[in-house]
C-alpha cells in the first residue's frame, strides 16, 4: 500500500461510523450516492424544523412539564438521536427548515438547523417550505446559502434550464460496487420547490409545482429510465423514483382511515388549485412514493393509483404540534436483491416507518411502499 493510500485509510479511521459510511457510499458522479456492501440504503426525512434562534426560541404545543428549558435545541437533539439510532445514508429536509419570522439571522439559523447532519459527516439534501424565506434572506438567497453548506447535495436549479422556484434537482443512488448495476442509478430521488404562496391574482392560498418544473421532472425521469433500461444489462422495469417537496398535493385528501397508515388530525393544506403534478408523476411511470411536510400533525401514508403519498409528521419543537403527541421523523429503507453470483442486483423493496421522540425512540407504522414484481407495484 502506498503512502497516499495509508494516509486516506488513516483519515477514514478517524471518522465517526456515520461519517465513514457516508464517505464509502458517496462514490460515482457528483451529486450521487451508492448502495453499500450490505445491500441497503436508508433515508431520514426531517420535516418542519421551524428553527429560529436556538436556546432562546421556545417550544410550541408541548406538555406543561416540558415547557421549561425546551427550545430549538430539543430539535437538534432529536436529529442527533435519530442519526445515532438509524445511521442513515442521506438526510432529507423537506421545508420550513427555519421559521423566518422568528429568526434574527436566517443564515445563522440554517447553519444551526442543519448542523447535526454536517457534524455527522452525512450527505443531506433540502427543499424549501413556505416559511424559510420570511426572514433576512429572500427565497433565492436561502437556497443559495443551503447549496454552499458542507455535505449538501442540494442545488439551486438544474444548469441551463429555465424553471420556476429554487431547489429543483435530482440525486442518483447507484448500485453496489461490483454489481451488474454498479454504474447505474438504481433509485432516483427528485426534489422540487412547491413554492410558498400563490402569486396568481385572484387565487389565494399556498403555492404549487408549476408547469416548467413538471416539464423538467418528466424529461429527467425519461432520461434516467432510458439510461437504466438500456445497454449494458438492460432492465425490465424502471428504477424506482422517490419525490420530495413541502406542500402536499390536493390528492392527499383522497384518503380516509380505511386506506392509509398513520393519522390524519388536520385538514390537507394543499394549493387551492390542482396543477396536475400527481398526473405527471403517474405518467412518468417510475415514481413509487412522494414525501411532504407542511401539515405537522398528519403523518399518514396512503397509496393512490400505484403511488404512495406520505407525510413525515412534524419534527421541530418551535413548530405547531399537539401536546402529548410526540414529534417524529420518517425513515425510508431500500434493499437490493441477491444476484445469481451471490452479489447484489437491483432494488428488491422499499419500506418506510416512523420514529418518535420519546424515551425509547419508538418505531411505528412500518409498511412496504414497493416491492419488485408485486401486483400493482
């Protein structure tokens, strides 16, 4: 082993286990990730931190005996607990990461909010919600600050594309080293800016995913499918796609307690018009699930026409919630199938569950989002 190799090995040994895993799995082209030698890949979704000024920021909607000393720091502690417990390969922050109205300095608030992921050496990605830009930075300014931070895979927008919003990009997750799909993305992650509030005269309410974003999404999905299903080693069906944004689609209102897993404790705060993004995902043919935040005390996940629509549940302690109803996070776990040669093939299944910020960091509501070759997929 040469001196350079010894130096690199020594540096890796000094990293934390989470950081070492991230260093191993961040291989391939820029803005890409990779399944590891154990044949799995795990994503931690953090929704609605509403981070403001740290220790001085009080908690909302907690039990009386939790009020004293409760602050943004409880949110940070929860992220650190989740990282230690789940050892994710990627952390995804799905908007309202900071609460601009209560933040004295938006940049400092973001630095503190995302710090646990950076400290752990983990790759992370973020999209914007409707509150991130309500402080000292514009919406574009917030996203530009995010993309300059350590470890982030976030992008302001795809290069050379005229597109609405800030934070529309995709990330590819490659197959395991040495497998037949080691040079292909076997899971595609799409991130979109669902806006903040309507900018159309006479239309009130929240923002939505615009036509230009849907064109970009469909073109990106089509390209990734061609690459995955082409030579060498052509595949029979597209690599599964997962989509992350903040504001739920109107289709989230399609469920009731008989056909979802989790709870619905408030209305669906979608845009007042339907821009058709659910149909665009359906037509793309690769999307298996979409994940949002925004409605903090909804955490359900239901399947509509082959696509799961999932809330994460509120994470942040400076965000509204429900006293006695634990803050929570959603985990997504993808696993590879065994190949004939004993190595790893492409994705076999994608599962999800939630973790609660209670004494045991309880795991609840485990469900299968997709499995290869299953009816209805």
